[in-house]
C-alpha cells in the first residue's frame, strides 16, 4: 500500500535519542489525541483498510472514538494509539507518523498539528518552572507548543504541537517521557479511562446524558430516565436554548466552585448564562439552568457534566 510507505527513515530518527532512556520503562505505551471529524473517514480508510494497515506496520492498537464521543468543548474525535511491544514508544510513534502523514495529505490539513491529550496533573511538569521545560521541548524539537487552559471540572488538557511531522514526533516523544516520569502508572490509567463525552447523544459537542437524555425536536422537553452513574443528576432539557440539570445538593459545590470560580469559568468559556438555584429547606436537589445559543448551551453542558464527573472521583 504505497501511501503507507514512509518516504525515508528520517521520520523516526528525530525521536530516537529522546526515547532511548525510556525503553522498556512502561508495560504499555499509550497516547490519545484529537482528530478532526472531517478526516476520520480518511484515517480509517475504506472498510478500515488504512487504519488496519497502520496497526500492522506499527504493531499497535488504534481506536477512533465514535461519532458522538468527542473531546469536551469541540467536535474532534479521539484517537488512541497503544502498544505493548518490547519498544512500545517507538511503535506508537510509528503509528502516529502514519496517521499525521495521512491527515496532512488532505487539502485543508496540510499544516495539521497534533493536539495531544494530557492528564492535567502532568501539564505542570511539561511546562516546567517558569516555562523552562516547554521551552526546552520546543528548542530541541523545533516545533511550537501551546498548553490549553484548564477547563472547569475537566481532568485533561490539550498540548497543541505544530511543525513538520518529524518535529511533532520528537515533541510528542519528549512530552511522553516527561508525563510518564511525572505520573508513572497514573498516566496510562487516566488515559485508558477517558473516552470523551457525548457517547449517547446523536448531536456532536454534547456531553453524555446524565440520565438517558435523548435528542428531541426543536423546543421539545425530554423526560429524564434513571441516571447511568450512581449519584449523578437527572436532566431535562430544551435542546435549543435552555438546559435544566437537577443536581443533588451535596454535589452542586463542584459546579459552583470556590467563590463561584467554576461556574464563572463555565460561563466565560461557553458564552452561556448558568444559574444555580438557591438551597430550599427539605429539598435535596438543586437546579442548574443553562441558557444561551444552542451551540453555547451544549458547550456549557459539557463543562457542567465534566465538573460533576470530577466530583465522583
């Protein structure tokens, strides 16, 4: 399959030194990154031909999230590459090289940069004191890097890396080394447990239902079903401008945050109005009402859901 053949061996050489001291340090090498929904079909290929050939060449497992499983706040699907070979890191980087090359072959993605998903706890180590680590990564790899802001209640951030494919591969290798050294086994375990949001929704960009919510017609209200996760709230929503989330009183603090910082961040990031009802004597449930443009309401709902998920950990 001609498209899968690397033009030369230089594409893996930039990462060799960066990974040398990490060989065999972990049982499983794994990365997750965002893939624009519009190019997922090309990455998979007809009948899965391309992705299967990528797995064969790299000796990895590659999984692309379902259409409704997206990274919170955007419509990008999540690609997971993992390997348990004797040199798992190199296998993962080989698969990443093939996928990046495929994406960049698309007309509108010629300068595509990988957006690596990282546990928030490890981002401080990647940035370093006064930004010294991230500066070192960019200087050594030749790429540009940016770490996303911490979203309210979300345990992951994005490491956006731009540059040539070789530069991106080297930067990913360096970030992976830092993250594993910093978080140890927690790095892989956190990534394995994260599958995006919106798994049961028919519309992308919406968080998974807290109680079996299904999309309805314009301005319709859908009755909530029993919640999927113990302790999480049930939801009723108008799908156009308003979403009303019923939250157990003991959990509402995770949505409000200290001094209201979480709910303020949710409103700032989503552009929606978020209001938490006052506590009523004898009522164990509070309501979180989100209003705004449809897309903004979806984003705010994602963030509220992520905050509630964080409270369950």
